[in-house]
């Protein structure tokens, strides 16, 4: 017991022990199950339940963000997928194009990952947004198919 007590006195409480740079100190994850197909043609739309609020422990810390979801395309020209911070900053954005002169039908996976440094200790909101050019068809986001799994969204705080 005295060795454990001496170590605790030396190190302090577990909340005061400094973590080395690169350590993951906080993880937030959501696994939305809602499939979306209510898109406005050529507009960015918030993905249902793909939103995370997280408060950094230090303004020098960074966030590793990753997300993926299945999609079903029916006569689309292109779709966009982005990570958006605090309703003002695009952290990462990807596009999927169909470059043939024929209908784009089929399933696809949309995935993103990024590192962000918001430089604050105030709460940060990250969300996923979707863009679809639907032509005369439809686009389904977070499509799981017959018994398939749905997408996920994870934000990890990393010591800077």
C-alpha cells in the first residue's frame, strides 16, 4: 500500500497526469440507423443523426474524424459528402461522379476521414452533410440493403 500511495503522491490524481502527444483521450461515436432519401436537388443537407458535440480538453489538441455510410444511387449525376464544423467550416469534402452518358444505378460507399485543429476549449459540433444531383431519380444515404449494417461517425480527441 505504501508504494501505491507514494506513486499517487508523485503522479497526482489520474486527471492531472499529462498524456503524451498523440494520445487519444476522448472518443465520441454514433451509429445512425435512419436511411435518408429526402434530398433537395443540388443542395447540401444535414445527414440525419450524423452529428457529434465534443469539448476539447486543450486548445492545442486535434480531432481525428471518420465517417462512412452505404448509399443507393438511382439516376444520379454526382453526390457529395462532407464533414462540417460549427455550421461554418468545411473540414473535408469528397465527390462521387458518374461520368457516363447513362443512368447511374447501384450501391456505393461514402467514406471520409480528416484531422481538424479547432484551437478552442469550447464545445465543437461536427456533422456530416450530403449533396445530391438527382436528375429524375433518387439517392438513398445510409442505405443498409437487406439486413445490412448502417453507417457510423466517430470523433477522437488527440493530445497535441
